[in-house]
């Protein structure tokens, strides 16, 4: 599932985003902080290693490394995702930047940083407001039809509803704007979603009640 998710998002390799260099790892110049990047998808494969940048100070090199890891994590995060799931995806498909320099005090552990960031990113909010604007967009997906009259956006609608369900399952109350409705349990979510989009039950193969069907 994770492989399909991150392949779909184009996250298998992020080297192109940061600009892959042509130089292989070598001895760093004195007082120069060079960031090299290993590929978690090909661990221990030095052929996949590349130089991403050279910096004049440690802080700049470390920031570059943090930004690279953050780019993967924030792009791959989905509402309700457990931090362990996001970390597992990073360790399988993300990139592992590290710093080479003559300064022994300048270190960066991408995996250690990623673990903490995953916990921060996946920390559930105290509550979530499902706005009237979002509801209008969901209703539009439900009502959208192709030229032959068949629904053509239900797949996306199911994924959007699943994201709401995951928030509820994570213990985040979901308030429906403009109504007294607050979804706090799976049963409440399903009753609301099925009542609003009742044709999904028999008209689409994937079920909103889990992520597996």
C-alpha cells in the first residue's frame, strides 16, 4: 500500500527536486561542508550517491538536509496517518542526506531527524472543521458525471471521505460547519457520510469504512 501511495505521488526519488549533482563522494575541502545524499530505496549502494551542495558553514548544510527530509515527509503525509507509517515510508523511499567536512562537530542524522519530524507532523490536531467550502467540493465530486452520465469523480470522493474517517479514528472531533454535527466515532462518521452520499454504498467498489477495500 505504501509503495503504491508514494509511487503515485512521485516520491520514490526526490533527487530531481533538489538537483542531482554529477560529482561522487570524495574527500571534502577544508572548511567546506558538503552534503551527500544516499538513497533509502537502494541502501549501501554508492552508485546512487550524489553531491547535493557545498556550504561555507555547518548551519547552512544542516538546514539543507532538514529541508530535504521535510519535503518528503510533508508531501507524503495524509491526515490520520500514524507517525510510524510515515517514518516507514521515508526509510523505504526517502533520501538520506549527510554532511562531509573536516569539522567533526558538524553532524546530521537524517533518520533521527525524520523520526522526530514524523511524530511532530502526525500529531493529531485538537479538532477539525469541515468547512462549507469543502462540503461544496465534496458534493460536486458526488454529483459529477461523464458525458455518458456515469459518475466520474467518486474515486476521489472516497479518498477524501477516508481522510475524514482517519481523523475521527485518530480521536480528532470533526465539526460540520453550519450544523450541530460533530463526528467523534466511526459510527457517527459512517452515518453522516452514508446519509449524504448514499449511492456510494452500492455504486462504487471501494468502501469509505476502511482503506483496504
